[in-house]
């Protein structure tokens, strides 16, 4: 099936591998012959600031920025960042959200309230019916290293069947972008993510 345009927004905070994940998917899309456009915005990324990376690919892609309300997938490595970027979503958008909160220090210092995971889920469910909370940090630890969380999330994206790129192409791209000594751990992380995604897809089809 020809993909005219596909829009994925990957959001998180500095240090979570947001930009690396988009590099992996971009390379995979190029390998499958698509036109690819990417862009990124970030604040103090090295200090845990917000990071957003845009990926657009297909046969008729021009600009790199995703139109508001037109994201096919919002892949959120930190849960509150999905809320921060909800205006890119429409009723059909798939939210794939790591169920982890990274609360800014100033929130603690000033005694402010911060949304809980359940409140975030409720908010996103009013935007789209397709909201999936993923224990990605736990799965990364199961794989052997928490830093593989971004690869777990890419596996979930594949397992849920929400990206029109072959699994093997994405896996080959992951192997291209990671250190050779971490190949086994990242392979496990990818497989755990795929299994989690398949489980979610299976529940939807019941």
C-alpha cells in the first residue's frame, strides 16, 4: 500500500534518546524508499528539558513540521510531554506513552501539584480513543539496561502495527545506530517492546 504521508511526533526529555529514535526511524524509512523530512525542537535538553522530534515520510511529503491535529502517532517517552503536545493529535491519533513521570525540580521546590499518570491518561482519552500506557522503563530494565527504553518504545510501535515500515528494516536501523557492545541488550529490548505491542493489539481484537 502506498503511503502518501505518515506523521510521527516523538516527545520526551533530554537524555531519553528521543532524537536517536527518530534517526533510527528516518533511516529505516529511507531504506524503504520513502521521502523523509525531520525536525526537532528542544530546550535545555542536557538538563532534562523538553525535546520534540518530528518525523514525516511518504510519497508526497514537503515540509518537516507536522500540522496541528494530524499526527498519526505521538510516541511519548515521558508521560506529561504527551499532554504538552496534545494539540498535534486528532481523534485517530495513537498515543504510545511511557508510564514514567519525570517531575521538574522546581515543582517539588515550590510545592506545586503535578498530574498523575491516571490524570494524564484521562486527559489524553478525551483527545483520542487510542491511548496506550507502556511500562517501558521496566521492560528496558528487564532487557538489561534502562537506557534501552527508547528501543523498547520502537518495539511497541512495531508490535501495535502503527508504523508502515517492516520490522526487519527498523531492527537493522537500530543496529546501525547503537554501539556494537550493546547489540544483544537492544535486540532483547526491541523484542520485549514488540511482544508488549502485540499483547495490546490482541486485547483490542478480542
